[in-house]
């Protein structure tokens, strides 16, 4: 079955047989319900990606999952979907807050809103091209068309993509529009915003955020502000902090949490973001906590972020 699966699409029945050959059980969620779930709600590759979080044991020449029921995979996929929705909402609000900060800095210091854009487009001409692409097929087409020859900063922030907004933010930091770029907080905020952009894109494209919560060395550059943010949380050891922040999901999600207080100025917006996260942690994520009593990666991730939220909420 495994060899056939690599060459062509398999039937739902074959996929269930394949999972059983890997040691996956169908006791909590039976085979008929699994068949309906895979045919109506999702597809095998997506839900099976969460297997990496579970322990395997060697049986003869094979590696089999030691304690994994399909219900556990189904539950993680549901938790992940809820988390992606929360991340999208929070990241959109962070994006808006960054735009507000850029406009306010220009007003506060009397910067010319046209000159900044001209210098920005001179350094990054592709950003102007990206904006002009939407001149005839977006909800901003009228404002883009009107200012197509010379754009002020308030038009740019209204029409720019999140990725290009990160580039604009970096440009303004590099040119000291936000203050001394040598200050660690200002310098680190650029990398933090890019991490928010990364996890926002992953959520927007329905990528499986929780597919592999095992510690890794995927993150090579942990900024000082994020390391300090976690260091101030009680009961997170230095060893756990270092391992966690080297792991991509841990790092990007921590950057998102930090950004709520760093970029958002509205207390109402901050409270709403933190409340949605607390409801998720205290209700959604533990809805079937009995499924994960032996799953160390999931337990570690839950404990890590629960401590951060308890500290900063």
C-alpha cells in the first residue's frame, strides 16, 4: 500500500489500511467515521502531517506508532484550524497598527509623505510595481489610479501588501524615521515583524502550523527582545527557552504574542487579542487533553505558551 501511495492517489479504504499498517488505531474514532471525515472534511495528507508529534517504537524491522488513535490527529487538525483563524485576525490587527505607527511618525516629525515614498520606491522599485498591479482589479483601484504617478505615504500604506509593508518598515528603521536604529528594541522590531508576516502567511494559506512541535534548530537568529521577553516568564528555564526559540513555530508564534503589546497601541485591541488566545488555551486546546497525555511535543508547546499568556495577560 505504501509503495502504491507514492505513485498515485489511493482510495480512502486503502489510506485507512495504510494507517493501520503504521500502528494507528481506530478505537476512539472508528473506520467508518474516519472514511466520512476524509471524504467530507479534509484530505489524508493534511491530517496525517500531525503524526510527527507522536512516538514510534520499533517492532521487528518496522517503526509503528505506539499510542496514536486517528481521533488524536483529527483533534489536532481542528485545534490547528481554530489557531490559524485567531492568528489571522491578530496579524491583520498588527498590520493595521504598523500602518498607523508609520502615519503617526510622519505627522509627529513633520516628514514629507511624498519624499519618503520617492526614496523608498527608488530603493525598492518592485514595491511600486506590486501596487500598480492592483490598479484595475482591487477595492483600492480608484485611489491607486488617482495617485499612480506620485504616491503619498498614506496611499502606500493603504494599498501595500503585508510583505512590502515589512520592507517599508525596515526602510524607515534603517533611515532612522523611528529613532536611533542602533537601539536594540527598534532594530529587533524589524525581524519580529517579518516573523509575524511568516506565520500570518502560513495561516492564510492553511498550512499545518502544529504539524511538528518537536524541538529543532530551524531558527538561526533569535533577536534579543524575544529572548528577553521569554526570559521574564516564570518557570521557563533557560534550556527550555533556548530550545523552543530555535524551533520555527515556537519562535514565530512568540513574536506574534510580543507584537500585540509592541505594535498595538489600542488597549481594546490588545485585550481582544489576548482574550481570544486565552479562550483558545483554556478551552479549545484542552477540549480533549486526555488524547495527548503521552505526547511530549504537544504538552511542551501547550505549557510553554500557557506560561507566556499567563504572564503577559
